[in-house]
């Protein structure tokens, strides 16, 4: 067959091979939680979602935009909080 004797003609870069081995399962072997890793995990997995939840909770039910008609003012649809006396 054509090309049977050329199976070793590819030159492999050792750095790319090491990167491929690290990527295919070695990263979990060498990973450990350090100070910066813990801070990033807390920020992305706890603080940011909880903060977004409270922002959404604060702004929930603030505006009523259902059945907005042409020519009506936006201020007419802002829910007014009753004044406490």
C-alpha cells in the first residue's frame, strides 16, 4: 500500500505532548486548593450568586409593565410604596 513505510515521519514536539498529557487527566492530579483558588471558588460559587439573588429580590415586583399602551407614560407603571406615618 502507498505510504506504509512513512508512519514515523511525524515529528512530535515534546512540549505539546506534555501539555496534552496534562490536559487529558493530569490537571486533577496536580491541583490543590490554595489561598487564591479558595478565594476564586468562593467568589464565583457563593458570593456572586447570593449577591445577584439579593439584587433580583430587591428589584422584584418594582415595575408593572403589563398592558402598557402606546402614549402612556412610564411613570404611570412604577409601583408606589405607601408612605409610612
